[in-house]
C-alpha cells in the first residue's frame, strides 16, 4: 500500500509509459504474492500451535478430555440401549482414552496421522 | 459485599416469543447480543466495502485485513479447494471474534461463554464436514477411519479409535472456546471482586487493592488476546476439519 501511495504522490510521472510500467510492476508483485500464498502452505498443526503456549496447552488438554468424555458417553449409551452394563462403559472408556491420546498427538504434530497430515494439502490427493 | 462471579453468565428472558410443543422460545439477552454482533459485522463489512477506494480508509483496511487473514488461513490449512468454504469460515470467524470482544465490554454479555452456542457452531461444522465428505467422496470418505499400514489383527480396534477420535471433535471444538471465555471472565470478575472487598477494609486494604487492580488490567489485556486467539483457533480447526472432508484418506 505504501508503494501505491508513494507513486501517487509523484504527480510528474503520470505519463502513459510510467503508468504502464507501474501496472507491470503491480502485476509482477501480485503474481509473486499468489505464488508465495500457494507455496507457503505449511502444516496446519504447526500453524495452529505457534499461536501461544497457553492456547496450545489448553488445546491439547481439551482434546484429551473430549476423547475420554465421548468414549464414556458412547459406552454409557450402548449400555443403556443394549443392557450390557458395565461392559460398554468399560471398553469405550478405554477406547475413548486411546482416541483422546491420538487427538493430542495429532494436534501436537507428534505423529503424522490419517486425519491431520504434515504434508501440504496439495499433495494429499491420491 | 458479595460478588457472584457466575451472575454475568445468566440468561434473562426479555420477551417470550412463541412456544412449540410446550417448549418456550424466548427473546433473551443472549439473542440481543447476537443480533448486535451480526449488525456490527454487517456494518463493518458493508461500510468497509462501500467506497472501494484504491487507497483504503480505516474501515476498508479493517475489512480487507480480516478478509486476507481468513483467506490465508483457509488456503494454508484446507488448500485452494477449501476456498469454496471461505464464506462459511469467514462468517464463523467474524461472529466468534465479535462475540468474544464485545463480551469484554463491561455490563455486556459473552455469547460464546454459553456452551449451547459454541456447541451449535461446532456441530454445524461437524455436520457440514460429514455431509460434504460423503457428497464429494461417497463411501471413500470412510477411508478417513482406516489408516494405511496397520496390521489386520488390530485394525478393528484402530478403526473404532479413529471413529471415536472423529466424533470427539465437536466436543473439543466447542468446549475449548466455551471454557476459555468462561474461565477468563470468571477470573476477571474474581479479581475485580478483590478490589472492592479490599477497598472496603480500611486504609491498609485501600492500598492493598492496588495489587488486584494491576492484575485486572493485565488480565484484561490477556483476555483481549485470548478473544482473538480463540476466534482464530476456532476458524483454523474448522479449516482442518473441512480439509478432511475434501481430502479423506491418504
């Protein structure tokens, strides 16, 4: 923006050639921005975690808790519907814990998981 | 003096609207704030794009900055194809951001400190991911739950864990925003309560009250950061989940 303003102030250069030269430069600049926008597709885990330590800690803990809570809830529901108390709750609580740990590892970028991958999105299609 | 730190989250019924099957639908203070948020976001963006100057004014700068910020987020985490969902992500981001920031104004109400609101937003994202995933990829979407290179023997357990991990997403997605806002506002209220209690406890307390006051000032700054950060985290997680709908399995 400051570039445009600078150029705007220089009233003398407002000839056609100067204008076309400026347009050319602007186009090149835009092209570069588009290119860098495509190439700087870093891994989302990295991007999300560079925000701040506080947010990161909160994020990871809520991932773990969510896994456990969903596992327990699902197990409890299965027990209610099928009358398998207490097996559904026991098994799904453990599975939920595993899912929570998986969530945490994924969002921390420790493992390149199925859902959240370290590769840039462009290369993901098979 | 008693200060109830939970009082700020109470929902007040302002005007009963209608009832369906015995369920009352009321116009509450939360609804008022949501309307204000939508109005402010609309005003900002319509006002910002009205002039379309080459050299942007203040409003236009804010509108352009927010557009580019969200567009970069979407592109970097959901790829170029994810731009299809840009309007959705942008709406979510602006709504959550404004809700968080308006909630910091004294005597206002924080919409995102209500679990029902954040859960509704997260479930909306969840169902869009599931719906679009099946619409675009058909049954290939289920590849999301089958990681490659896992021995056959433990595959059922892994698939079950993957499904649980997927289902737990809206929970962590909504609880993160809700808990951040709730905890922040309670902390602010408690420290502000200390000021009043200390100030009422004689001359020594009056000077002691400076300490929690400094805390409140610092916490307010932190809360402003959290307000923005949580809106960003909400948006970027939405993008990551949408990316799964666009490119499931690897």
